[in-house]
C-alpha cells in the first residue's frame, strides 16, 4: 500500500490505536482499551506500517516501543483526532441550532421591538449564532427573500402577498398609538382637535405604507387634510430617538410605549384612538426548511411575543 494512499485509507481506528499503543506499551492492553480483539489490533498496526513503509513500533517480549517515526505519528494522530472532535462539536452545534448564521428582514411595524427582544433572549442561551438584520420596506425585502439572501421576514403580513412561493405565520396583532415626548404641550390636552394636530410637525412612515394610509384616513373621515410629514422614515430606532428628543408627533407600537424602557419618555396623545394594526408575523419561502439556527430565532420570537402579552 503506497504512502500517498494513506490519507484516503487510514481511519480513526488507526489513529486511536497508535495513541493507545504509545500509552499502554502493549498490543494486548491497547486492544482492551479500544474494545477490539488483539488480532484485530495487530492487523491494523501491520496494515498501517505497510502503508507507511516503515516501522512505527518495535515489538519485544515486554510489549511495544515507539520508533522516532512512531512518536511523530502519535503526535499527528492526536492532532487529527482533536480536529475531528472540533468538527464533530461544530456539526452538532449547527444541527441543534447552537451555532450558524441567520439573516432576517424587518419592516417598521409592531415587530420592530420584537426582533431585538427575541435576539436578546436567544443570545443568552446560544451566543454562537450570528444574526444579520436588514431593515426596509416589503418591495425591497421580498426579492432578497426569494433569492435566498434572507431566511425570513418579520412584519405586517398584509404587506406581503401570500402565495405558493411565500408561506406566512401570524405571530400577533397589535395597536399603534399616537405619541409625543413626555412634557410636550399637547400631552395634557385631550380636547385638542384634529385640525389643530394637522398643523403640528409630524414624524411618519412613508406614504406607501399601510400604517400611513390608516393614519391619513383618520383625517380624511373628518374632511381634514392629513398633516405633511416633517420627517419620513421606516426606521424604528430613528423614530424612537426623534420622538423622545423633539416636539415631533408620531406613531409607535403600543407595547413599545408602555414598556418600562420607554414609558418614562413617551406618552400617548389622548386625542387619538389607537390604530388597529393588521396581523404581524413571519414570511418565508415555501418548500424551504429553516435551518436549526433560524428555527431557534423563530422560537425566540414566539417567546418574546408571549412575554409582552
């Protein structure tokens, strides 16, 4: 057997045998440690030495003694087995969802706070999962979902047409409320009219979004032109920061405003009733199974959602 064939022929048993022979100094004791017969151990060693073309161990009455080449082979065997163990652990982690990479798309909805809450939960138990978040509107994110760049989307299900290509799973429904910073002059004025509010500076989602259309309809129903947006954004975090820090009025998911992290800085404007958002959930490709890591994040989303209801 030629040496260049060794990498295709040698098995884990050969590597383990040389280590056991080195540690026990005896074919008999090494075979017992590996739970194989003594003749099998002798044959494995013979085949290995024939493949290498040199002796790895010198046989004598007292057992076996490694040659210089044998010692070097034992060292390399330990390295090979250690690397195999690392690979085995990595594969096991990927299979159980303890490692891997997940890329998700998010849209400005009640899901905006849910995604970071879910990631925080997941990170505590599975810190080796790498997660990439892509923000945008449905028209930008759907092509990336179909191409396989995104594992799934989180947002209003109505923004994405369900079809044979896209599967949807509803997670929850939530209201959006009109908010201002705590201490805003309008915060204590429940009698403020829509006509007055139409002239205030507003931070709003872009006009093509469902939420913006719902907002505009509040004014249209009273024959009032809806306010122009001083700032338009679909970024949840930009909205949150600006509404806390300026006199802009805007809309946020109800659970965000009532959360202890933000309730001290934001208040609901009593002049507006909550806007009923449509179902929020996960959209993913039909016929494509989620990876264990992506499944773990979906489960964390469910857990985070339950923790806020």
